[in-house]
């Protein structure tokens, strides 16, 4: 069965500190990988995606993620967090073999302290 | 704004009532997906369409749920005889062709009293 694990339910970082959000997946096909961000009561905004090629992908708002096939991971990073980054972050996996429907993790809530 | 719109944004209903939500995807996108997100969880897949054809339904989609996409444009999701367990955010997403990035709408928040 396909699954995505985000081990950290909540993370608190100081403004200006670095951030890493973890994501591990179990998937029976070649995965497409995504990170989305959601503000309270809002829809999902795409931060970045990996389909193929360079395993280090750059996204919006200074985020990046690295795909590590051997570890089945796709961790999200940002070198310096801003207060406006406080939100919930979701890792998701999909593939053409499964109709591109996305399987999401449970999310990580990021709090930024000033 | 992703270009995907959903209506209404909020719906409060009493248990046993029927509700219908609408999603308008990005116009050139031929795939449309519905997801449900309950509090503290990530979105879960419900169903998807390619043009007007409904290609897959999740086991989460009980007989009380029905979705349509007439003419391959907007889609509706109807829930009959709502239950309190149906309270959730219902998200719609559209996708160009068979692969790529899904663009999500703002969601419809359903509260069943």
C-alpha cells in the first residue's frame, strides 16, 4: 500500500534558523513527489515537486528538497525561516501508474518564534 | 489564486440534509480530483475524472456520495443524508493531461450539526 510518513507533527523554530521537515514514503511505482503548504482554512499551495532528474529541487519562497531513493525520503529544507513561513506542510506522492492521485502525509505544523 | 475555484467556501447543514459542492477547474485541465481533509490529517483521495469520465472512486466514497463532471468542465460533489462524520474540508484539484502538478482550489468547509 502507498503511504507517506511525516514523523514530526509539530516543529518550532526561531526566526532566522534553518528548517528541515522530514518525509518518507512507501510506494509501489516510480514516484512523483511534492511538498504543499496550507495556511489555516485555505487550500494547498505547491512549494516544489520532483519528477525526475536532479535530485535536489528548488521551490518557491526559498525552499528546497532532496530526493533520496535509497532512503525513500524527500525532506524539505530552508536555510533561514521567516515568520510568514508558519503554516502546515504536507508531503505527497503520486504516479502515472496510479492515475496521479496523490497520497498525502498527515502534515507538519511549523511554528516560528521571534 | 491557483485558478481553481470552489463554491461554496463554507457550508453548515443539519444531519440528514443533502449538500452539493461545485468545483471549477483551470479551463484547459482535463483531469479533476476530489479530496477530503479532516482536522489534523492530510487530504485523502475521493475520486477523479478525465474529461467527463469518472475513472476511479475511493472506498471512502460511500453510496451517499456522488460526483459528476458533465461536459468535462466543472464538477459537482453531492452528499446525501449527511452525517456528522462528513464534516471536513472538501478539496478539488485539476491537472493538465496525465501527469504533472495538481492545482488545488480553496476548498469547501462542511460542518454537519
